[in-house]
C-alpha cells in the first residue's frame, strides 16, 4: 500500500501530536507518513514545497498567518497538496468550505472522520493540477476569508516567495499577468486586478483601467501638457520610484481625493 505523504500545520503542539497519533491509529485503513509539521504559516510556506506532501492538515486559526490565507498562497504551487482544514470553530469559514466541497475536520478530531477525509483526498487525486481548479479554489478561499491577506505570493520553481502587501507600491496588468512593484524590484503574479482591487479597497486606488496604486505611496501629482496625439493628463508621483504612472481622465476625480489639499 502506498503511503500518503502528510504535512501537519497547527500552532498548538498537543494538536499536532494528537493528529500524529490518529494517523498511526488509522494506518491499517489509510497508510500515511508524516513528512513535516509546523506551528507557523510562514514556516509552512518555507518548508512544505520540498517535502512533496500530498495532503496538508491545516489549522484555520493560527497567529501571524491564518490557515485560509496560507491555503490561498499554496494554490500557486504547481504540485499543491490537498488541503484538509482543521478547526475548533464551527462558523462562517466552515460553512463556506462545506458548501464548496472543501473538506474540514472539527476539533477534537475523530479517527473515523480523519480516515474519511484522507480517503477522499486519495479518491480525488492530486490537487490543483490544472489552472481551472486552482482558480476555483482561490475564488472559494477568497470568499471564505474574513480579512485581506498580509502577503502576495509569487510561485518560483515550485517554491513560494511572499511579498508583504505593505511593501507594494503599485500593480499593473499586462496581458495575462500583473506586475507587482516594490522599492526592491518587480514580481509577476497571476491574479485579476479587479479581485485585488476588491480585496484591498482601503489600501489601493485605481489610477487607470490597468493599474492600482498604493494610497500610502502617493506623494503628489504632476500635470502633463500633452502634445501631438497625447492629451493633457495627470501623472501620479510615488515615493521611492522614478516611474510616473498616468491617471486616466475617468479615474482622476477619485484619485485626486487621495491628497485632499491637491487642486486641479
């Protein structure tokens, strides 16, 4: 019997120990091997890709980075593990998972329930192998999230690079990718600009149909006189970058309000 490779993420050591005991107890029914465990979402991001885990037993309530945000980042992996959520709170997130066929376990976890969830993972097969499934999972997790993420995730050679949202100066849509710009450099992510705008409405403002700018990074505006085929317009001036971003005529009324003292 092939053993299912399992990674356990829970900030409480007794909970991780309990899951390991249960996995051993149901070994005759579902063979598993624990390839890693962690108390931190950030640590999971760092360690999990190298383990080739097939299943992640993931606590929802964890300090720093909760289970829902962590699961969203893992969707960026080419070989993302199947996620089975573990929670002590039978509330909104659990209802969302149930309605969307994402499995979960209630604490205290029962052996028969854990076995059923693992069998479901085996029957379903590798998670997230095609982009359609991955996008669907991201959308479901976005709806279930109670707050905006703290990080954007960038997939690089089957590892995840986390970019703090607070360091992002602007995001610009180009073809199928979005360029994410910080003072340190650029990254490419595959997320619709409209969903980013919806999630971070209080942090970013749309300056053009293809560009969102961090409100806190705006230091002013400069008037471009235009010439030839170019119409007069405003550019937004950002702290820490020389690049100027054009503000569309349609967005200007909303954008200029970011700096209350600014007058046309």
